[in-house]
């Protein structure tokens, strides 16, 4: 989308806030830059930065940089990820993701009474990779901005809670088995940054295993987008990326798959892969900062309590499912 003159101030503010969050994360690593950016965004977006002149740029910064970040994530993973985890690791992630999506959809419709699209966004965010998955699924199912923002805020806050709990709960339940702890963290925690942060609170070896499990979830992002797009097509004609010939895949998902394949078969310089990782990570922070700035208190009041409960119960269910599957498969 073309940047217009009236967007510049809002974009600059969002980028500055994102940079500040990255700096603060060095002192508050247990929160992570993403959570800090979102929380600061909510605070400032409803107070000193709640001005109409900033809104166009903040909305642009919320939506479009993350698309580039998702595409670049393809350069941070390879098909070897599957090989490194083995059959049991692959089975664990596939079953964990499938069960998470099924339970989240069931709870959304039967227990918490939220819309089908909100349930789909919550399912994608929790099963795959937090805000990046929600940003990928939202246009494919025709979700509204409020549905997307509320889901991202809920999933991100749930991730913060898991970040604080799993480094204590994991060793208590699974002992000091690094592979199993990596499976728990990498199979449950939402965003890539939160996975690394959670695992780092245990030990460096767990970081390696958790990242591998997490990257496998990221690889399956395209499959999740296609599944939810097909579901939306059957339920609601407003799913904007669907036509009579099938699902029209968002450009950034296609870019993700292409770059993943390139990275799998061509040995790229570390400068390129590390650069893609850094840019993708920063654009993830920009996305959360933009969401926070655009998420108004009225929206939080209308759905905050319900969605927060939804998110926390989902997180608890994910942890229980993961522990059961780990005990069975490993």
C-alpha cells in the first residue's frame, strides 16, 4: 500500500515506539519486545497519542510491515527442521496443532460464545505463531480489524503468562530432559520471540530444541491459512481472499513458502539469513506496537474479560495437551 503524506507522522511514531520496546527488552527480557510494544502502545494510544492525525499512519504500520516480516520468515527455516525433529517430533507438533485448533474452535463457539472468525484467529494464533499467524489468517477469512486486534492482544498476553510459568512448570513435570522441555516450550508458546525468551529462562540447549519445534509450526502456517480460508468460504461469503476457483493465497504466504524452499536447497550467506531474522523480528514488534496504538479501551471493555478468559483457558489446555502428548510420544 502506498504511503500517503498524512500517514508519515503515525508511521514514525510507531517505529520509534518499536525501537524503544526493543531497547527496554534488554532490561526486561522476561516480557520481550513484542509484549512491551503492545502494552506501551495501548497505554499511549489511549492517552497522549490518541489524536486523529496519527491514526492513518498507525493503521498502516500495523498491517503492512508484518506482511514483509512473514515472507522473510521463510529465510529463517528450512525443510531440514522436520528431519532434525524426527518422526516423533513431527507427530507431536501435528497432533498438538490439530488438537489446539479443534479445542479453541469448540470453546469459542460453545463456551465463550465469540464469533466464528474470532475463534479461527485465536486458533491460528495459539496453534502457529501468535500475531504473525493472525495477520496471515485475518485477510483470508475476512476478519474485521477489531477481531484481529482483540485476538492478537489476547494471544500475546497469554504468551506472556506462559513465559512466566513454563520455566518453572516444565522442569517440575518433565525433569531436566532438554529435548522434552524444548518440545513443551516450542509446541505451546505463541510467538517466536516468546519461545526463545521462555526457553532461555531454562537453559541454552532448550533454546535450540524449542526453536526447532517452533519453526516446524511456522512451516505449517500456510496449511493453517488454507484450512481456515476454506472453512470461512463455507460459512461466510465475506472471506475476501476467496473466489469461485478456490483460495487466493496472500502474497506474503507465497513469499514465505518460496523463500523457505530457496533456503532449503541453496546455501545462503549468514548475512542474508540473519538479516531476514532481524528484520522479521523487528517488523513483528512494529505490528504489536501498531496494534496497541490502535486498540482502544472501548474495544477492550467490550470483549476484554471474555477474551482474556478465553486466552488463559486456551493456554492451560495447550500445556496439558502438550504434556500428555510428550509422555505418550517420547
